[in-house]
C-alpha cells in the first residue's frame, strides 16, 4: 500500500472517531458516520442493521439508497431475510467480506420497485464490541463487485469503532433507563403501600399490583400467574391500558420458561415464540389483546404464594432485557412484601374478630346471662308466692322480673350495636352521640375540623368510643359524657370524658389488664396511634385517642 492510501486510511479512521464522539443519540450519529464514511471512501450507498438475534432486525441508518430500496417507505429494508443477515445469525459472518450479490437488490429488480442505479453487490462487515455482536454494516457502489483486502481491512476497523460506540451508547441508555425505572419502582412501592392501608383482600391486591405496574411502567403487558396443578392460573392481566382477570388456565406444557422461573427461583427471559404464546394459542389469553415479541418472568418470593410469578412483555424483541429483568426482580420482591403484609393483616383481623367474640361472650355471661338467671329464679319464686296468699310479695317479684328483663334487653341491644355499627354515615360524633343516648347518657358533642377519615381509622374510633361510653354507664356513676373529635391534616384526636367517680384505685390495681381498656389500647396502637387514660378518684375520667393520618395526596 502506498503512503497516500495509508494517509487516507488514517484520515478516515480519525474522522469517524471524532464523529462517533460528538453525539449520544444513536440514529443521528450513525447517519452522520455513514455519510462521512461514504464520502471518504468514494462509495455511493450504505446502510446499517442492528439486531439482537433472529428474526428481528432494524435498519437504524442509511445513506443514498437507490430508489429500488426506497420503495414503499423503505419496506425492502425492514422486512424479509437476506444472505448477509442469514450468515450473520448462523455465525458464518465473522469478518468483512464481499457479498456476491444482494438479495434485496435482486428482489427490487424482480418486482420492479425502482432503479438500483447499477448496484448489484456490496461489502458486509459485522459490528461487534468485544464478544457481543451488534449488527452489520453494508456499503456499495455502482458496478463494484469486489472489494480489495485493504478496503475490507479499513471497513473492519471502522466497524470496530462503530460497534464500540453503539455499545457505549447502549450502556449509557441502559443506565438512564435503569435510573428511571428504579425511580418508578419507588413510586410503585409508595402507591402500593397506600393501598395496603385499606386492608385489601389478596384477590383485589393482585389486580391492584398489576394495574399499578401497567400504569407506572412502559411495558404493554403485565400478568400475575399462579401455578395450580398442571396449569398456571392467571390472577390478573394488564394489557392495552386495561386490567382484567381471565380465567382460562395456562398449561405447563406450553410454558416451560415459566416453570423454569418457578423451579429455579430466578428471572427467566422468553424469546419471541414463547412470549407471543402468552396472548394466544394454548395460553388462551386472547383477552389481553397484546402481540408480544419478548417477555420475562420473575418468581414472587412469598411463602404464601411460592408458585406465583410476575410476567412482563414487550412488543419488541429483546429490548433492554438486562435492565428490565433487574427491575422486574425488584418489583417481585416488593409484591412479595405486599402479599405478606396482606396475609398478616388478614391474620390480625381474624385474631381481632376472635378477641371481639370472646369479649362479647364474657360480656354476655357477666351481664345478660346473670340477669336472665336472676329472672328465672325470680319467676320460680313468684310461682310459689302465687300458690299462696302473699299477693304483695308476688307483685314485688313481678316488678323485679320486669326490671331485670328490661335491663337484659338494654344490654343485649348494646352488644348488638357493637356487632353491627349502624349509622356511621351520619358522622362519627353524631353516631357516638346516638349510641350514648341509647345507653341512657346525655352526650355533649364537639367537632373541630373537617376531612374524610380512612375506613380503618373511622371504624377503630367508633369501636373505642363505644367501649368508652359503655364504661361511663357501668362505672362512672353519672349520666353525662362529653365526646369531642379534632381533625387536622396529620392526626385525628378523640376524647371521651365524664365527671363521675373516676377509677377506684384498689379496683384498678386488681384489674391492671381490663379487657375493655386493653382492646381500646390495641386498636389505637395497631394504627400507629397513642392511647391515654386519665382518671382521678372523684374527679372523672378522660379517654384520649390520637391516630396519625397521611397528608392529603397532591396527585
């Protein structure tokens, strides 16, 4: 090689290197590089394909294509196979080579798509960065059917530069996407935590999880599946902007990659054929409406759902699969925590129900049962009196029976009211006032601030208020109580007070763990609140409950 061609080669490599370092946008950069390469080498046309594997590829840059390849908005460059791509995919294309002729150009001539300007052959150069293969570079000129070894060597050197630049830009784009997606993971976790505060059932939680992922990420398909017997049962599917709950099972025989994700407890990607089956064929999830080219599945590491998996799908093959798999794994862990929290909440609710049943059973035994027993004994005594001549004593016994039956009825109504909180739609303070009046109390209500309370908070305050008013009736020795509720953006504070006898010191010492007081304290602390009881013998009692509230959402 003479000095002049050698200098020209160095100038070409220097110019290409400078061009590749001037931009972080892939397509504009490759368009500019291709233009400069053709100008410096005297070639007339070129194009670059990028691919992650068969059968998908994309023409990311082209320059001065002949009309035959521009047909129908460059359709010949975006569909069908060709000899150079086939050789690249099957591993035969390792270095820059001469392609004897171009299948795309031959088809353009055959179908009369337009003039090929005398171009029949091109050189093909694989693009790679290290061991990673990226795509191919094709260049051509009219009448040129053979490229010299020096020309192929120069094209090979340029291809190495392009491959390194593409990989650098992909890594940069991956980092940008990773940062963006993990920021969305944080928002997803916050929104999911907000929903968990409403004590959702696991079936509703599955739908909400899928819906939140669909709304906060750019994956067109999200599904939550559970392995049941020989099938995967869809619990919720997000596609085309909607969440549904299809009931058709997914056979294990058609989902080996899903089985692998469950058995090996790791994220498993799927190729185009496996992913596309999610929305048709044996999977029978046609309701989803998406056509997928790739997908990934992650097991949910939750002991109560050890065979559940979270699946995401994309309409592009292999797009950003490494980053998306990392994010999918993080999402699966957040979902596992949510399901575990829902399970614990359900357990706590069931425990609370049993505690409430036990308390009501004790109350029934201590009050209604004893009254009814007394009523029964009095009735027997009355029967004996009526057989004799002591009419006055018999009348007194009948009056005692009436009084006992009325007391028993009143106590029973109170317990029934506790079982079924009727009237909360009128407001918490109004409902407590009505409840106290049914107990025979004169209730003085006071309300400060207006805002909607979460259901769990309102029900807890209702139950605590009921118990406090019951205590006023049973222990205070007064017929009056004050109920106040103070609401702010950050807390709800309820006070129930009376001017009765207060707690008797020796009685309190004997019963340090009163069931009623313990229940009120537990309800408060379960919601992260503070329970305070202030009582002085002879000066009344004040029950104060403070429960923190979330700030109103700005969304």
